[in-house]
């Protein structure tokens, strides 16, 4: 099946439901994930509205939201989950790019370290907790997004899949759908120009492809952090995000057939 929706001004938009989940099946048309909507056309905003989206979690930092404010459809009244945790200095990605060598390997090492810490970062814990609080209670479709819809979004979607009972192989396969070569080719020149403006250096195509993509090992590093600190994904969900048996049952009822 084709999971990617035919949107061009909202990047990386796809349905992450409709997977086999043990002896059950995830619902289709309930769980969507994407990049930000700062460049969305009016037509695609209306198309997003037509999907029935009633809950949005914006995983971006306050500074990211200020630089690229979300566009909304006419008469927008969906619930939005975001937070305004104080910025810990400059954006860490921008700081890294400014002060480090920009190569494919340096970017890969940055991402591996990022995933080591991302599950337990206070901002993410707050947003992930609130997502799971509301997921089992809200009606209509939902949308998870960050800036590119790959890292923060990828971890949260993977955890949602885990609750549903999706097989690990399918969790990873869905995560890797971000690696869209057509999107890379379309966005890479713009992204490289942004990096050059930020750093004064023009990055190579290989470095940009690594920056824009994901690897299975990244997600494995996040899962390993949960195992190391909380005994596993279930321990992380319960002890860090507050997903107890009652909340888990409500989520399963919401996203499973």
C-alpha cells in the first residue's frame, strides 16, 4: 500500500496506521505524521482538514515555531499540543553545524548521540506524555509532526506502534519511509543553501542526504536508552510517560480495530 499522501507543500505526510498488530489491525485514517505546515498551500490545508484532523502535536522547539509558524485552515479549531520550555541556549543542531565539520560521518555521529538522549529530554517527555494522554480521549484523526517529521516524530510514532502491538520490523520499516529520494532531490538544494547561509560553508550532497534521512540504528539507539534507563519500552511508557494500564487500554481502543 502507498502510505505517503500526495501532498507537495506539506512534506513527508503519511498515514502510520493500518499495520497488523498481533491478532488485530491498526485503524486507517486516524494516525498521520508529517513535517511542519509553514509552507502549506491553502488547498493542501483544506485537504488536511478533510482528513478529519482534530488533534495535532507540534514537537518543535519554541524558536523553530517562531521561525516557521504553522499555517492553519479556515475556521481551524483542532486541539494543538506544544510547549514553551525555555531554550537551552542556541538550537543544538544549528550550534553543531556552525562549529563542526559538516560531513556525512559527522552528521551521522551527531544523530546517534541525539537519539541517545532524545527520549529523556524534558521537552520531549512533556510532549510525548500529553500526546498519549489525549490520544485515547480525542475523536477524529490526529497528526504528529516536528520540523522534518523524522526524528522526534519518528520516536513518538514508533512508541505508538509499540503500544498497538506492531511488529518491530514494521515499526522500523515505517520509520525508514522518511528516506524518500524524490523528496531529497527536491529539498536538498534549498537545505544546502540554508546551511551555507548559517555556516558560510557549502555542504556536500552526501552530508545533506545523511542530515535529511534516517537509519534503523538511530531508532535502535533510542530504544536502547529506554532499556538502559527504564528496563524497556514498556517501562519507559509507564514510568516516564505515565502510560498505565488504563491509558494503554484507552489508546488501544482508539487506534485498533
